[in-house]
C-alpha cells in the first residue's frame, strides 16, 4: 500500500474476542478431537439465535462476537443501512472448508454437506455479520496472509475519507484449527513446551504459541461523543512491502524512516508517541529485528516506551487487530492495557494519549497504525 491515510477516522466502538492461547493444542490422528479446541467457549453473538449460531463456522462466530461487542460499545448506529463491513482474515473458515472437502472425498461425492460449503467461502464471515446487523453498505473480505486486517482497515479509512460510507465496521478474525497447528509444528513455529513466550525479553527464544481471536472497530468521521469528549481516532495507517523480504535482513534506519513518514503525515514526532506497540512473538529472528528497530527509534527520538502483546493472544494472521484493540483501550483510559507488557523505559504514571502499532511480518511486509485522542 503506497500511501498512508491522512484522514483522522474516529473509532466509535471496539469489540474484542480473545480466547486463551492453547500451547498443547496440536493435532493428533485425522478425525480425532483436538484438546481444548472444539469446546472453547465463544461469546454471545447478539442478534443471531443460538440455533443458527451452532450452524456457523468458528471464524464467523468470532467475527460476530467481536461485532456485537463493538455495537454495544458505541450504543448502536444511527443508520445501519449505510454501514460497510470490511473483514480481514488470513485463513478464512478453514475448519469448514476441511469438513466439506473431507466429507466429499470420503463419501465419494455422494452426500455433500451444503451448509459446510456455504460456510467455507472466505467471505462468509463478512456476509453473515452484515446480515446479522442489517448492514447494507459495501461488503468486502481481504485475504492477504498476515496483513489481511491492515488492508481491511486501510480500505475502511479510505471509505470514510472519501464519503463512500458514513460508517465502516472493520473486523480482523482468524480461528485456531488443526491444519494451522500442524503446519506450524512442521515448520517449527510453535514452542515445544507449554511455557508462555516472553517476546523481546527471553535470551533463548523457543518460538511462539498458536492463537486465535477477533476484533471489530466501528469507524466514522472524527468528532466528539454526546458529552463533548474527544473520540479516539486512527490518525494514519501504512502497509508496504519490506525492502528485504526477510525480517532477518531489515535495515533499522529504513524502518525508522518508514515510521517517521507515517507520523509526519499525522503531524507527530517520534518522541511524542507515548507507546510503540510491537508485534514481537517470541521467535528469535522476529524478536531480534524488533529489538534493533527499538534501539534505532530510541537513538532517533530519545528514550521511547515500547510494549508487546502476543504473549497474551498467541500468533495468527489477524493478530494485529488484537493489538489495535489494546492500543485503543490504552488511549481511551490513558493507561497501558493490562494485556500489554512494556519493554524498556516503562514510564510509570505517565498518561498515554498516543500509541503506534508497528508490525514486522515474516511474510515480507511491515505496517504501522497510529492511534491518538
């Protein structure tokens, strides 16, 4: 994405669904249940009846739960018919896809399961969310690996900026499933024990934990709430390919320039950001790259405060949505969210009015989103 969003899009409501990461959730033989996976509790999805909810895929339920909480948070939307729904997901409803295809193969195509097929398409979660809340605006799903949510959010801010939509519900959601777990085990992504990772604070990093979750954000034009208080806003978001495809080869000075470019668009200097929230996950290469960038930021802008959050949610494609929800909670309250662990100068007692969410993606991209009041 070649340019940043300069409009200050207000965040009117935030919804977060954050199941606990399960370090021991690795797939066994085909068809066997994964401990703690199938029975994980999900929150109420609001207008969707329980009977209908049971027929939906897990990603759909995560997205609906987050959307329901966002709607409760903002107290409702004046004109639901104009609300656009933009959802970013790295893997879609992989469980439903697998269930449909496995049944098709095992049954030699005699008894396909139509409901599984409907739930298997990637745009099922965005469509179901729009139908549940009566949103009739644009409806798009972004599937671009680990930057799927950032692209959905960027497009949502553009819709607000251009006036194509008065309100946008931007959602990031991904489910934990046996195929994701198996791939991570084969490629060495996951830790071999159940010890929670400590991103950027662990000399012998052993990998991260698999996770899942969803976050939803109702955004609109900037303004104040009914009581006249300022509403948190997204002051800018930028997503670009890395100059080098691997995080092992990044140039910290280039990353500082990338961050400074976004902040300059928003009229903010490096040292004026109260918290830099990093997407470090406990993997050695990733943590080392973030540490290098953190040192370069400190040298360029004075002592900075940085924090991490994936020790709480685990690693998955839409995890940046979780980071943004925690950043907004921090800005709203003026205090660092308890799910965030600070690294470096902690600035105890210092109020927080701006957070820069910065991600180095091992898929070859970097992204930054600035949240302020």
